[in-house]
C-alpha cells in the first residue's frame, strides 16, 4: 500500500508536468515565467507551496518538539510580517518586470544599478546561500522515506531517487509545470496536515487531554520564552527580522512576483499569504509538541524525525503513507522551484554574458544543465547533513535577510552611487558569515543572531552612502547656481 500511494503520486506529478510544459520547451517566457499570466488562486497556492517545505513540515515539528508554542508565535507572526516585504519588494518588482521584461532578480538588480560588480555579487550571494536551502528538501525526503518504509528505502536511496525525479520534472515541465504542481500540492498540504493533527490528537485522547498531559509533564512548552527559555527578547526580535525580511528575497519567491497577471492579483495573494500561516504553522508545531509524550529526550537532528515517528505510531500504515506523501509533495514543490530559479539565474545572468548565448533554446539548454549540476551539489550536502534542518534553513534565510535593505533601497529609491550597494552587500554578508563561524565577535551584538549585525552593517553602509550621495548632489547644485 505504501509503495502504491508513492508511485501513484509520482506518476501523476510527472505526467502533469510533462503535459503542461511540453508547449513551452523552446520559449523562454513560457519555460521560465509561465507567460506572466497567473491569477490570484494559482499565485497564492504557488507562493505557499514554494515556501513551505521540509523546513516547514519537519523543521517546524522538530522545533515545536524542542521549544513549544513560543516557536509557533514567532514564526507565524514573522512570516505574516513578510507580507510587508511582499508589498515593498513584490509590487515594485512586478512593475519593473513588466516595464523592462526582467526575468530574474539578478537581471533586475543589475539593470537598475547598471553596476556589474553589484550584479555579480548579488548573483553569487543567491547561489551561495540557496544551496543549503536546496539541500533541505532531499534531506527531508530521505528521512521520510527511510522511516516510512522502515529502512527498506534507505536515507541515501530516498535522497537520490527524489532528486532524480525532481530533475526530470523541471526539465520537462518548466515554470508552468512547476506552478501547476504547486497548486495541487498546496491544496494537499493544507488538507493533509490538518487531518494529521486531528487524527494524532484523537489517538492521544483529544486536544484537551493532550494539553493537560503536556502541562503536567512539559510545562515549559507553554512558556512565552519557550522550553529552556530559548527566546529571550534579543532572540525573539532576531527571529522576527530573520523571517520577516528574508522571505521576499528568496529567488523562488521573487520570481513569483514577476509572473502575476497584474498588480491587483499580487496584492490579493499577499493578503491571503498574511492570513494562512497563522493557521498552517500551528499544525506541525502541535504535532511536534505531542511527540514529547511518546518520544522524550530527542536531541539535535533526531528531532527532525518526530513528525514521521508520530504518524507511524498513531495512524494506520496507509494513512501515514498518504500524509507523508503530502509532505513529499511540499518538498518537491520547493526543490523544483528553487532549482528552476537558480538555473534561470545561472543561464541568463552568468552563462549568457560569458558565452554570449542569445537564443531562447540556448538559454533553456543552459538552465537544464545547471539544474543537473545544482541538484548534484544538493545531494552532496544532503549526504553529509551537517546540521538539523532548522539550522541549515536558518543560515540560508539569514543570508537572504542581509540582502533585504539593499534590494529595498535599489527598487524603491535607487539614488545612491552603485558602489555603496556593492559594499552594503559585501560587508553585510561578511559580517554574517564571520560572526556565524566565530571568526570574530562583536560585543555590542552579544545574544543576537548573526543576521542582526549583518543587517546592521548593511544599513550603516547604505546610510553613509545616502549622506555622501546627497552631499555630492547638493554640492553640484550649489556650483551650478
């Protein structure tokens, strides 16, 4: 039954992507952008399916297990605040994309600044920080398939098999195939996670009974600061800014801003995106919290398995397979979106300038080659799995959040000398990496996540650049007078 459910889903997914994408094989607007024609419903579902991935299913359940409701409050509010970024970044990106025909965020940054070092640095940041985020998806798939089949499908087999499937799906489906898969997977995700919570809670005696047991055995799970006082004020603010500023900069989300049919549709989808996380994020966190009753004492990466452990323990085999297939659907939606976004950036913003590839067929071929290479890199990271899913995701999102002030300034104002945009990105990311790797310490930022000093340095550079640019403009004006 397990294998029948898995193979049926994969066959339907591949067939759908192949059928929808075959008409756009040699058309860059169709293959990369789905002809910029998405309505509200499709755009909203592709936004949530693209963003809520293994980081959401397994990472949130694992953090709910370790921290409790405080984690839910932080992520739900932080991601809802990302809607502000959707408005500030997304609306302007859609307008510029419509006006200039931009296809990638790198094209847009390069076109607006007309500064090659800034364009190249932005491209490198996208690739460097998104590879770990990309690797989260095969890690999640490997963990689920290994647990679901009781080791018959090993972690390594699951990682390789799911990655190969995703490669074929993107190559044949393109953006249109990816979006339609997102629509289906977004619906599945909402239904399956709701059902999973209800069934597991019922098996444990009901929501009220479960909460009473947890209050007796693990009262810190209900603390505003989380278990072990995980969230002090500095961490709370850090995570809020991390989630609030990073989401709209993720290349797979940024590309969605450009394929909306019009700005009104983007506004409606943004509003829906603000509301849904408040409900959706509660589901895996609650399941993770319940896991403390059956599997106490899990630490580190082991907590990433709590969702699959709870489903296997408390539900029939066919039901667990169905729910976890829904989780795999979310992983596929995110991985194919990230791969396509990075491959599009590489083809148009790296290979095209270097090799002079102007034909649409050549750009699509370059993207397909990039997809295979990037998937192989993600496999290497997944095999080593250097940290928990949450820790890997946090690093990737931190890198994106540091870019937020600079991208916002470029898209909304763009009045600085381009060198200051370059320096803001470079020094901000250097500060993030340096503090994360403990190459150096900044006493003033003790207790804050590394993303905060990184964003602070970027903002300081932008402020200095704004002052100097304004002073130069005023001096020029005075001399003319």
